[in-house]
C-alpha cells in the first residue's frame, strides 16, 4: 500500500557500530575512480589506477519523494581509504540546489576531514573521528576526505527539497585539497 | 567570535554507545513529573509521586538561531523508565508549529514506543529498540514512551524553523495511551 507507506513509513535500522543501514526502501549509489574523472589533481596517477576501484558508496533512505518541502532524508556514506598521487580519496562534494539548506554529517568509524567551501571559494576543514557531529550551514559546499587506513563511515541527515548542485564543483573544484605531507594530512 | 561561530560552528560530539552529546553550545532541558501536570491519565497516581522525579531530559545543539530557514538542529533525549499508575513514562509530545516539518528519531539505547498522531487524532505506534530510525512525517504529532527498565536514549534531527506546538497536545492529548497490561505494553 504505497499511500500507507508515504503516511507512515516503517522504521529503518542503523547499526551504531558499523553505520550500516538496512530496511525497506534503502537505496544505494556507488562511485568508482572511473566515474570521478577530473576530481583529483594528479591526472596521470588517476589514469594509472583501476577505474573500477570503489571510492565510496552511499546508502540512503528517502521516506518521502525527492523535492518534498519540509521532509528529511537519512543516509550513510562509506568512503574507502586510498590516494590518487598524494591526494586522499574523497567524495565529489556539492552545494545544495536550494542554497540555504543545511546538513548534518556524523562520524561512526574511521578518521578523515570534513571540507567546507563558501560561495567565494574560501575553504576550511574539521577533523572527523568517531562521534564527531558536523553542521554544514546553508550556502556551503561540503566534501568528505578519508585520511586514515580504514573505511570512513558517516551518517547524514538533510532536507528532502535540498537537491544537489555537483556542477559547480565539477567546474571549479574546492579552494583547497587534502594531501599527504610527510605522512600527515595537510590542506593545501 | 560569535560571527565566526555562526558561519563555522565547531563539531559537537556524540557517544554512540550512550547517546550523550558534548561540546560547545550544548543546551539542556529537564522535565520532572511536577512539570507534566495533566499529561498522565491517572491523576491520583501522579499526585502520590514525588514531583521532582525526572521523567526526561533533552540535550540539544542549535548551531543557528531558532527559526532559521533551511537550518537543522540535533538533539538527544534520555527518557527514564517508570510508570504513573499503569501508564508508562513518556515525553510531552508535540506538533511542529510549521506543520509540514518532518523529524528523525533514532534509538541508541533502551526499548520503547514511538507514538504518532495525525491531525484527525488517528494514533499509531512503532517499536523502538537500539538502531531503529523513525521518520516523523509533516503534520504528525509525536511522543516517545519508555516501555523498558532502563533509560531510553534517542537522537533526533529536525528543522531549525519547525518550532513546537505543545498546546494542542496539552488540550486534547493523543488518541491513544501506552499502558501495561499483564506485564506487556499495550496501546489503548
């Protein structure tokens, strides 16, 4: 009964130790290195790697249709450890199509960096470790970077009418990149 | 630097095993039995109990001011076990002032019931146990009931412009109550 489901979706389930989501209606999207052309600075290093290598997957729950005003979505992202040249594996990153929409990211497992970029390309970061909860204000692009040696697992909650603007990032990137310098992550 | 804080709030911290929140700017609100006059059906039982007994406390993080369009809040509720007569301890419950605003509740510890009530007083419930994630659609009042023997800890995420309408619940209550019947929770 789809009407019933819309009015009263059943609970889904999160494993607090792994971040894994399960339940009816969970969707999944996987991003491989081959799908992330142009994202990493060292294009020669990117070309030398296997394009089917998984960089991240997002599992998400949309209890109401995309674009619903006043609704919320819930998701889990698993970002693999790795580098392209000296640059850590990261998510594509996006602004929200409706610019003022905020979002929460909360780290379940792993270590990383949350990258923020304002509309004027000013870029800053916060350290991610299990338990950190990050508020992404409206009008701020956001990207996650895995600076550790195990998968980085985060939970997220965002507005169902926020939408995604990936094109701005594809065109101009972020103002800074997270790379390894003498074994440590460094924002350059 | 309050301007900096608004633009770039620092991460807060959640303990995934206890649900506890810590960090700069965490607020707390405590509700005692004495503050919940008229909420429970058995008024004689309520009067016989110590009014300073804690029923629940909410710890919450508002990185943007209440009423901000497009923003989100994050909170943790700790609901104690107990009963007033045959009725389990519960939160006050509310609609959102802006009626279409949804909310997520996610159970960290304990067992309970999530009560939902539509605007026509149709009332239903979902079982809460560690890991259940509950979507509260817009236009639906919501209340949490602790049906177990340990504190029920839940995390929540909601819109910063949702607001709270407690008055409708104070006046008319929910359509059903969660009571103990032969040792088991029962919605009557």
